[in-house]
C-alpha cells in the first residue's frame, strides 16, 4: 500500500559495496575508525560535517552532563524490565529510552526551540530582554510550561548549568544562546510570578546551539547519553539485582481506592 | 508484591544531594564534565574505572565501526516507526534498538563469550589451536551457529575487521583475544566444512576484551553505537522522509499464499 | 528524587491478598474468569463498568475491524525486529506498537476529539452542519490535517466504515457521533476543497463514543487490536520468515544522494 | 543487503484490494466484523481456524485471568514511562510489554513446552507419572527453574489455577495437559525437594493446549492480555498520576554502595 508521495527511498548517510563502507562521503575504515572519537562521529553522522575542537568539547560535555543522574524513573523502568526479561538487554534499554519524553528529557529540545525563537526576534530587531519577555509571555498565554527551568532537587541551581557554560566559554563557543537562556531566567520572576532557575535541559541547548548542533536533533543528545547510563545500570542489575526490590518498595504505601467484594481481606 | 530475595535496592553508580552529583565516586561537575569524552565516560559508568589511552582508542574505534551500515533492517524499522509516529523520537529509536538481538548485533556478545571460553581452555593448558577447535566442535555439536563469522555482503573480508585489529595493535592493546579470533577463523573450514571469515561482530569483542571491557556488557557496544546512527537516520527522516517509501517497496513483490473468498479481485 | 506533587501512589483498578484478586471491585476468579469475554473485561478494566450487549457488540466490531490490514509499516517493523531478535517476542510486539502514532493509528483518538468538539458546539446551540463546518474551519485555519478522512488504498470508501456503522445501528447504539462524522464528511469538499471519505479511524470513534467508550482511551483500541495482529504475524514469521526479505526488497531501488570517496565502486 | 535465503516476502494472513480486505480467506467486512468477538478473531488470525465454543470459552478465560494483577513491575515501568512521556501512549504500552519476558510472563510458553515434552514421552509409551518425573529430572539436571510453579504472593495456591481448570472442564476441553500439569506438581516435592504449587503461568498452557492453541504462540496470550491491562492503567495514570510517586517511593530506602568525594554531603 502506498502511503504518502514518495515511492523510492533516499539517503545521504551511508552506502557500501563489498569492499568499502562510505559514511557521509568518507571511507569508514580508512578515514574514520581509529581517527574520530564516538562523539565526533555522532556529529558527523548527524550533520555531514566533522566537528571542530570547540564543538567536540561542548558536545562531549553535554553528553557527559546528562548521561546519568541515579535511579530516575526511566532507569527504574529499565531495571524492572531487565529483571523480568533478562535475556533481552535491548528490550530493557528500549524501555528506558521510551521515558525520554516531553516531560523529562525532551525539554532539551523544546528549550532549544524557545531560544531559537528568541534569537529570531532579535534578528528582527528586538532587544535581548524584550525578545525574551515576548517569547515567555506567549508561552504563558498558551498555558505552556517554561521548558528547561526549575528542578525538583537542585532548587538553588542545578550544578551542571554553570559547568556547561564554563566549558563552552573556555572552549570558545558562540555564547549567544547562553545569553538568551540567562535573559529568560532573569525575566521569569516578572512573567511567571516566581523564580525558576535554569536547569540542565536549558543549558544543553544553550551551549549546543552555539557550536552548530541542529535544533531538530537536540532530543537526540539526552537519548544517546542516557543509553550509555542505561547500559551501565543494566550491567549492575545483572550483577546485583535491584529491579524487583524497586518495584516492591514502590508499592509499600500504595493506596487502593476502589471497592472490594464482601468478605475481602477477612481471615479464612 | 515481593518478587525475589532482596527488598532494598542498591546501587554504586550515582548519588547526589542538592549541590553535588557523584558518579562512580567523582564529582560530576568538577571532575568529569569537560574533562572526559563521552566514550571515556561510558567506560567509567560501566566499570567504575577511567579508561587509559589504549582503552579509549579501541573503544572509540569499535563504536565508530558499528554505529552505521546503511538502511539495515533495524534502521528501516526505526524510520517506518518515525514516519507513523513522528511526535515520539524516543519511540522510533527504541524500535530500532529492539532489533539489536541475537541474530544481528547480539553476536558481539556471543562471540566474546566464545573467545573467553577458548582463553579459559588455554589457561587450563590447551594450545591455542586445540582450544579453538574444541570450542568450535562443541558449538557445532550443539547445532549452534558460529557467532561473528560470515557476512552477507562482505564475503571476502569485512573491511572493518582488519582496521579494528590494526587500531588495537597500534594502540598497544593486549592482542590475546585477537589471536583467538583468528585461530577460530583458521579452524572453521575443517570443523564447519566451509570457510567463514571473521566479521565485525567478532572483531569488536576480540579487541575490546584486550582493553578490559567487561564481557557481560559487550552487547552494549552495538546498542550504544547504533543509537547514534538511529538518531542521524531519524534526523534525515524528518527532513527527507523514506519510511513509507521503504514500506511500499518492501511489499511490491509480496506473495499472498492464503485463500480468498469467491469473487475477490474481479472488477466491480 | 521527588518529581511532581504526589508522593503516594493510588489505584482503583486491582488489589489482592493471598486468596483473592479483586478487579474493579469484583472477585476475579469467582465473578470474571469464565464469565466475561476478553473484550468485555477490557471495557471493565478501563471504565469500572460492565458493558451492556450493545457496547460489547460495537467494541468487538471495532477491535476486529482494526486488528489487521496486511503488511503495513508497523507489521513490517515488527517482523524485521523479530528476524533480528527472535528470542524476544515481546520486543518485536513492542516495535510494532510503537508505530501506533499520530500519523497512522492515532487518528482514532484525534478524530474522536473532533467529534466531541462538534457535539459540544451542538450542546451550546449550533446546528449539526454549522458545528461541523466551524470545527473543520478551525482545524484548517490551524493548518492541521482532518483526522480520520481519506485513505491511500480505499479511495472510494473504506469498506470497514459502512460495516461498523451498520453493526452499531443494528446493535442499537447511540448514533449521534456517527451523524457528526457524516456531517464532517459532507462538509469537507467545501472547507478543504476536495472530497475525503471517512476512513476506519473516524468510524471507530464515531461508533464507540455512542456506547460510552471514553474518548481519552480511543488510541487504546487500535493498540490492543494491533497487538493481536502482530502476534499472528510473528507466529507466521517464526514459521515462514519474511522479515529480512522485506528489508531486502525495501532497498532494491534505494537512491544514495551523498558523496563518495574517489575510486568507490570501481573494480579492485 | 541480502540477509538469509529468501528474497521475496510471503504471507497467508491478509490481502486486500480497493474494495475488499481478506483475512484468513474470509471477507473482513462481510464475514467477520460484527460476527466474531475479538478473542475469536485473535484465534482466527493466529491459526487460520475459527475457534469452537469450547476453545472460545477457554481462551477468553485465560486472557481474563492474566490481564491484570495490580501494580506489578511491568505496570510500574509503563506508568513511569507515561508520566515522563505522556504524549506517546504507544511508548508507555510498549515499555510495559517489554517486561513480558522469560522471568515473569514468558513462563506460560516454557511451561507449555514442558507439557508438550511430557505428552511426547507418553506418546512414546511412558506413564504419566514417569514422563513427568523424567522431564522434571532433566530440567533439574540442567539447572533450570520449573516454569509455572511457585508464586511470591499466592503460596497455598494461586486462585486462578483452579478456576481455569474448572472453566476448561465445564467447557468440555481436552484435559490431557491439565493432568500433565498436575502430575508435575505432584512430582515436584520428590524431584525438587520442596513443594511448588502450580501458578497461573502453568494453568494457562495446561488449558489452552487442550483447545488447539499453538504452543509456539503461548507467550502471545499474556502479551495480548497485559496490553489491555496496561491501557487501563495508563487511562488511570492520565487522570490520577502515580508514576512519579511510584518512582519516589521506590528509592526511599535506596542504598548507595559506592565511594563519594571528600566533603560530599556536608553542609555548605
């Protein structure tokens, strides 16, 4: 069944014959294996361009920053899945990745789109402050959350934020989107009515947009990073299982709000 | 409901308070972000140890080698999933990862276990050749395939194999498991009855086991690597869709072998 | 780490002790097993109410209508995943379900929300025709597609539509949302500029909303139904594999649009 | 790239033209929608045969028995995933299904294969008791668990077991595999050294094999059934969220076993 207009698939990422694998125009074996780090290769795969030293440094910093933060919900889901299905490592990793959604890790992308929107307003003549306030105001009017601001644990300041900005500054990255992210933080008390500090999901796009990382793939950064963390957690789960213990603890205070049949719970 | 013995979860990977995130005993912000590459951090997450330069070089080489090989089945599955559900990038990545199973990318782990088995036979006194033949013979007797040997496209020799071995050699890695992998290749014609050349799924564990990568997490290498490739393919899919075109092409020669009701297919 | 307001989980679906499992207030073993069909139980699980005969008939009809339509993209993704990872049936089912997204099967839910919107306009005093035109006009103004109308194969009329409406009519279902769905079909040529016929993703909510099925779970119907179809396809895949053949066919006309290194493709 | 022998995909499940959808040789709209229940259709999809009344009753009973058992690990994983990614219902369902693995719900299939093995020994002349003891003994010798026996909560007897056997008996099902399952239960104390009572994962194949359900698709029964339960839990999660509360509770007693940097945890 034909769905959509195109009937012939196209790609510009990879081709190969019996002797050679070509990735983004380069011979994988001669030019890439042993010559690029994995994160450099990720950037090449994604954009068709090799990253410069600044880009490589900032991209590595963001991947390291977001890969691991303990037994967060997606790691719990992954470890419970592995405990139930230990033969399928790939299934447990997939279960963990499925939690990289709009509420938790997807904020990197929505925050990035917000910064690009503010930058466009500035290109059209607005001041940084006015552009930040206008974009924030529209978000509020639409009833949307401010992506990338506020954190349940790190209330004063997510410590990864300053570190990522420092790395980007030292590496010589374009800091335009960092300034935009800070202007939004400054404007939030007025517009939202309470302070919300920039978190790692705002800092990641703020620094990555300054090194040419494509805004449309920002969600790929936490997904790739968390995959590394998930593989580590599943290696630990295989050695010292916690998946079922997490599940047991999770329901110790569970409240059942529904009806029960007559006699349920009485001694027999 | 309590399942299993343990009721309290344990972890040694990460802890945090409001100010500090600790990963594998180190302060994430002070000691790791901006100081380790993503693949170095992956090794630290997995093992609790920082990789040396040899390990880093070999690990990067394997991740680069296996991340991308064009529109293989798991990439097709991922792109079709994204075409149908473009709002959920994480779902399309998960669909692709679910194809990293025993037949395709899981061979890295089973090949690694085979090499560790041969090494144990050598530790017990067997020669390299005898150990390889004995392990192969047991696999054959059990009716199992030889993991990591043979390739549908690269019949003469998967070009990534020699390159990975060269990188490991130049980087000063322990080559014991490479020699084991080669001894198995040499023994295959006798034991299996036809030559099967080492492919990338044998070369990856052959070089990684020589730099201290844990055999139990070998399947994590293709999973992490392919995640990078999938993110690149999904960025391309978002710009120039091929998912439905792949699906259309896939069924152009589809043969329906079942019965049909009277009159089906006649003009109306 | 605390995320969100609630710290204690609640549920009203199921509780149990050593002797009794209670589901929606009833004793699973005494009152439900052997007494309800699976689709009746699905409705009870979802709503806390037992369906009447009309509801049961219509719900079964929708599940039967949408469970299977051949080697659609999500089935292909599932079969390719199973071919690569045959040990993990659950992973291949999951890969297929991940394609039940906004573009393909999710339209049941968005169409249902459109019908509820039209019904609300009628409750506020609009005529059926005016309400349909107003809702359609807003969708068009927002640049959105019309969910549940048009089909790549069944251009004249998706044959499942009339059948579902006939079943609902015969079963005595409330047909209000069917009339709304038809009014939208009638209004489309004027508002959209070309005719688009109602497809199965509009017919499903049109009939289900008339038997008390909750609009917020409409996407669950194609997901549950397709799970049955996927399990059948994976049983066939285990017997007569097609996953890799689909993948091979899919790329026979693949066009590589990127650059290649000098000498690529020449004889060696 | 060609993988495997076959290059042309085949199917016998479904074909269609512009006017007619054919499933298992029947016209979907004329012969099936409104005429078969969903579980009857599932059996037809899977086997190509319509179930008789006995088969329908037993299949429904097993699907109802296994669909729901409260906030088990896979439901927790699914609800946490939905809390993090509420836009992608299909992703949260997939995460839950990924936990239908060898340890938890996959036991239906391995228990079924055990019963088929015992039946084959009887066909070859062994008595029921001898066949059960021989098969059990081989499992023990291989160090394998006994699939379908023992339960963490229902120690005396999983109440679903007797109910499923009663339904199968009343419906007139062939009870051969039920007797095999009971013979295994009787033999366990001698062979294993402690009593283990039959649980629902043994009762399901015991009754389904007597109505012609294919042993190779037994894992599909809990997968399909749990999909219904997951959809109900995700509808509840959308109304009264518990996903993050489950995650919070799960780690309240978490023990961190790794090192920390100097000064970690001290006041600042």
